[in-house]
């Protein structure tokens, strides 16, 4: 039996690599002779760099950059074999876990460190940059990222704007002359896992701001700021990003990358599939197993497991998802191509317990599923 194991990470609990290893172990318990291809995946969020390096090899480079609160943090990016393509994970430099819960405030957090990662990749000689933009602590439209690459942002009095989404509403002028020249010749692909617009009730501030510490009053300030940001970019850079699907990803970082750097915004799972040879592996498989930390109605809107399922359906290969938990509307994924969905949780337990014993629970559920598959294969 040939099985492709292509899970996303269980955020905060297990990396995609760890999940794939445990699934392999569980399958081998029942099918010791199975041919198993492991392809840890990501859709732009935490674990994107590691997923690419695990699938393709390459080099992980670490450096110190500016964190979301303006202090220094240790971050990293990956360079794929051949040295021409880099993978940058914005969560590594500007991610929510880098900000303690009591200090979360998207009015002041910045994407400057993400810009420093892009700059480092360019200086390393990479001509293609894949930027995963999930898991942000920010709501600055990517202004900080652009500042790190030499773009200037000024108010109506000619004073340069500081860090944070609270300053976007003051924006009157964008100065592009200082943009790092290497950006102009590079190809930048943005791996995005949501399709939210920049502003409004489904935009960056309203939907994702509260989880980053925004109060209702802050959400209004941030939303107005992003609208101002989009207007000035359209007037001075010629890019219309206001209603672009995915512009609201990562607090508007998707909008900034497209509007200011000319990047291409695409579903992250599509980029991963194209660059890891996953289609070739699935084409001859008997079964595909994927999964994520939580499967719910959002999964059907383009998260990694659905991207895997749609690919597998092209080759008529059944797909099972094994996830940390199942949330409201998870049944929608059946229409998107998944054949069965399982949670690893054995019963009512606390989140702490689920995180602590997640690896054991996952292994146990994989063995159960493998035994069920074995029964039907007889």
C-alpha cells in the first residue's frame, strides 16, 4: 500500500514534521510494509519554512531582526537548493507568539522584522522570495516591512511615520526612491491562507484584530487607517488593493506586499504543492492522510487540508484528515473533497491536557484508523 502523509502543523503543539512522523509510526504498526511518502506542508503560517526544507532540503539561516514591539528577536528564513529561492515566514519575525498576551496591541506592532528577513534573503542572492504571511501580531498594512526595505511614509507635514497601525491614518505621502533595488528585479510570491479583504466587517481589523489585542475602539482606528493606506497607495503607486481577496491577511501585509512591492498573492497551499512535487507523489497513491490543529468552517475556504484534498481528487485518491479538534462547520470540508475527518481528542478534556498529550492521542487515533482501513482492505 502506498500512502502520502501531508499534514499541516498543530499550532502550538506539534510541527508538521512531527505530525508526519507520528502518522508514519502509527501506519507502520498496522501496515509494516507500506510505502509512505511524508510531505509536511503549510499554507503560509507557522512552519512554512520548515515544511519547504523538509520536502526539498536547503539551508536554514538565523539572524536577529526587529520584533513586533520594536525589540530584537531571533528569526530565520530558508534558502532552497540552488540558492535562487528563499522562503520567509513572517510569523518568525512578526508573529503573535512573540508578543506576551498582556502586551498585545496592534496599534503599535510592526512588520519591520519581516522586511529585514526579505532584505537578508535578497542580499543572500535569492531572486525569488516566497513569503508566508500567517500568524501575525500586526495590523500595519505591511508599512513596517516596506520601511525596512527603504520606502518612506510621511504625514501631511512631511514628518516620517513611526511603527504601528495607529499611524496609517496619518499617511499622506509614500516615497519609493529609497526602495532596495534588488526588490525591483526579484519575484515575490505571497503565500496566503485567507481571502479576507483589507477593510470592512470581513477585513483585517474586524476579523483578526481582536485576537491580536484590539478593542472595538482600536478596530475602528485600525480599519480607518488601512482604508487611508489603500487610498494613498492607489493614488501614488497605482495599485488598487482595497477589495483584493487576501489583502486583509496578516493585518494587511498582503496588501502592502502587492501594492508596494508588486508581489503576487496566491493561496499558500498552491505554492507549496507546486514547489514540493506533491502531485507526482499523490498520483500513484492508495491513500492520502492530511490534517491540521483545528478543522472547522474556515478550512473549507482554502486551508491546507482542502488544498490537498482537491489535488487528490484529480487522481481519484481518497483523503482522510486527522486534526487536533473539530469545530463548528467542519462538515463543509466534505463538499470540498475530504472523505473523512477525525479528531485526535478521546473525550472531554482541557486544552492544556490536549496539548500535553497530543502526540499520544495522535498516535492512538492513527492506529485506530489504520486498523479500520485494514478491515476494509480485506
